[in-house]
C-alpha cells in the first residue's frame, strides 16, 4: 500500500490550499483517513480524520477553517484549508487505517505547507 500526497505550497496568511492523498496498492478496505502535521521543532499532531461512515474529527485549532473529505471510489482523502495562518506551517502527512482493528497504519511521504505572514 502506498499513499501519495499532493498539494504542497507557499501561501500568504488568509489564503487557501487544498491537499490530496491517494492510496494505491493492495487495498481491501479503508476504515479511516487522516491528516497530521509537524511544525519545525515540534511533534507531529493530528489535524483531522474521516472514517468510512464519513464521521469527522478536527483538532480545535483548525475547526471552522479546514474541511476533510474523501472519495471512496478514488481511495483519496482531501484537506481543504482556508483562512490559513502562519502557525499552520508544517509538513502535512496523510494516514490510512485499513480497518478499525488494524495493528498497522500507512503513511504518506509528507507535503510541505508554508504560510507567510
């Protein structure tokens, strides 16, 4: 299984950016897809997740600004980021969990988002 993230970019504060992440390979099911980010000098943190029943979760700092969605036919997850702030800067990683009981998650390679003030 491979996850390919796209959408890296440099935007000004207040701008928007859309990330996508496509899963490929031997995929029999996808329970949840998520986005994490890692700012310079900080630990990786959860940004948003979406499960197979389309339930979503957002960390408080992005609520109302970011929207996660998925296209099951394309095994792809998206992250629409609006009203970006400099503190949103970091490397964004997508993650896939095949089933709710999976012992292993699959990660994408990360894509850099830079928000200038």
